[in-house]
């Protein structure tokens, strides 16, 4: 049950600002900032529709009860599925758990590749501003969608629950030396992964694709507070 004093606007995500994309960003395979903007906007439209329907049922927002890692995965999957709708230079990799997420159009049989290495774009979504994770130390063109949203633990911790918004989008070609296998807590059950090192983060920040208009130093600093289990 939700607090009846919460207005419907609380259930409305913030759409990306088309003026805040970097016209100098270098993105492979014909993908442009316009394609990415349209896919991001479509996600906020989707989430707005879903959350407003939940509001009519006096239920919490979708992002407020879904497990944080699952929600992050959903954001990334949505972007990987929708960028090809607007860019004919890439397709979603049809191979189950294939790598990378996007492949050059028509290059692989049935647009399916178990492992195409750096020949494509790998997509991640995260609430955090660095140390993004993959499954291997490898060469890959990585695009990360950093976002802000509520999560189930906010209410329990007494933390104000923010509306969903994209904070920044970064992308660059990373090499094996830009990764290292990530440590995990003894109590953690997550899959062992590789994390992007500062060298990789610097490459991606230098080729930033989107930055929210009010992305202050304080907000950026808060992104660095990592939760190893998300």
C-alpha cells in the first residue's frame, strides 16, 4: 500500500534532455546520439506507463519493489533491444547470453554469435559511476547507462526515494588491461565478475555520450558509493 499523500508526479520518470548529448562522442557501427536518445526516451515512456498503472492500484512503483540488480538488468536489456529499432547498423545478438549485446547488421548468420569479441557493442546499466562489471577481462566496446532510481531498501533506511532518470551514458573501446577480476564478500553469492579499472573509466568519461543537465559534483560523488552485491 502506498502513502495516499504521494502525488502522481512521483510516478513520472524524468525524460532525457536531448540538448545534453555530446555531439563529439564517437560511437561505432553507425549508432548516433539521436538513436540513443530515442531509446532512452522510450524506456522512460515505458516506465511511466507501468508506474502510473501501479499508482491507480495504490501499489509502489515498479523500481521500488523489484530487486535492484534485476531492475538494472532490465534497463540494460531494454536499451539493447531498442537501439536497433532506430539504428539499422546494429542488431540485437540473437544468441542466448551471446556477447556482445549488439552486433553489426548482417555480419553473422541469423544475427547470432556466442562470442564476437570486440565486434559489436556490450551494454550495461548501473546506478553507480565506476567499476562496472562484466564476466571476463577482454577487448570490448562498452556502453554504460548510469541512472538514478528508487529501490526497495530506501523506505527501510529512511532514504528519500528519487524518481527514475538517466544521469549519464558513457562508451569506449576497452582492452583486457582495463579490466580486473572483481573481489566479492565472503557472504556474497553473486557470480564472480570482472570490473572496469580506472583506466577504462577514464576512457569512457572522455567519450561521454550523455550527461544530465544538473549532474553536480555532489551527485557524481554519490555515484562512487559502490554496493558490491548489486
